[in-house]
C-alpha cells in the first residue's frame, strides 16, 4: 500500500503519520484535518498532502484510509467523507477510534475491509504495543498487507475483537499510568532533597532499566522484587509502604476502569 490517507491529525493521527514516514518513507500520505495549525505542521514536517477542503476525494486517491479522529466526531467525519451519502466500496479502512467496534465502522463508512487498531503514543517512536483485530471478510493476503504496512508502529498483537477493551486498558491507557508512576517516583526524590531536573531523568532511567532487566532475564517481577529486598533493608521498607497503599490493587483497578470505559463506549 503506497498511498495512505489519515483522517484526523491530532496526537495519535500524527504519531501514526510519523511512524509511517519513518518506517516506510516511500509511502505517500494525505490528510483530512480541521485544525489549520495541525495541517500546517503535517504538511511542513511530514510532507502530507492536504485533502481537508475536499475530504470526499480521499476515496479515489488513497489505497487505505486511517480513521484517527475523536470517537465523538464520528458522525461529522462520516458526513464530510460522504457528503452525498455513504456508498459501498472495498477500500480498506483502519480505525484507531477507542471504543468503536468494527461493525460500527463498517456500517458508517461503507466497507467490510475494516481493521481495528489500538496503539498508544509510543507509536511515535515505533515502540507501541498495538492491538489489531480484523473484520471477518478480510482474507489472509489483506491482513498481511495491513500488518506489513503498520509494522513500524511497534509490536502488533493480533487479537479477537472481544479482547480489544483489555488491550485498551493495559496498553492504550496503560502508558499514562506509567507516566503517573514515573512522576510520582521523581517527586519522591524531590521530597528527599533532589531537584526535579535531576529526579525525573533518574526516575526515567530506573523505570527503563527495570523493564530491560525483566525482559532480558525472563524472571517474574515478584522474584525480582525479592532479589532487591535485603532483610531489614531500605527497599523492603519502601515495598511495605507500596503494599499498605495498595499499589497493585490500584493499578489493576485503573486498567479495569479503562477497559470498562472502552466497553461502555462500544455500547
């Protein structure tokens, strides 16, 4: 697929565009975006063609269309893309709209060739975990084409659509939970006298190195905690505070709340 149109160039749409530009520089990109500043940035920095004044024309130009606007804007987007009413077509559509099932995209945008994806902001770096679900009509060749095109976003996990809410809670929203933890870790350093300008980079290094240790060693996280905790030492004192503050339960509730909200949006 050499010509891809992105409808919506907010944070996620722009992240997808940058990932595609980085991993597949030969691809031609076009956009539909209502914000002039976002259009100017995408045109200037990424060489994205602007179809915002004639959005209905992207169906003739593009080989694949990415829907990346806010879910609540779906009706307005459909009307702008099909000003004369929806016509059935076979153009592949990739949706990254949270809480919007494949059947809704298929019904509103006139195609059975629908892929649903849930990336996060790390797609910008090619490091996102991306849940991927395909509409049943898509054959193996079409699925491989989509996976190959979007491999630059990060790790693509093909899952049944019923698992998309879980991926949303764990990965799509989970990155924000990690941001919160990193900030809290840095603020703990500030409370102990470090300037934030030193505490934040240190917290980032701690989290990155912890993730690398787990990935490279294959050791269970609880075993790693026990290795760090010396008897009557500093770490076990802090771990006790985390346990009394119900860190595990709180994080699990956060993932569950995000997943439940995704299911609510699906109706």
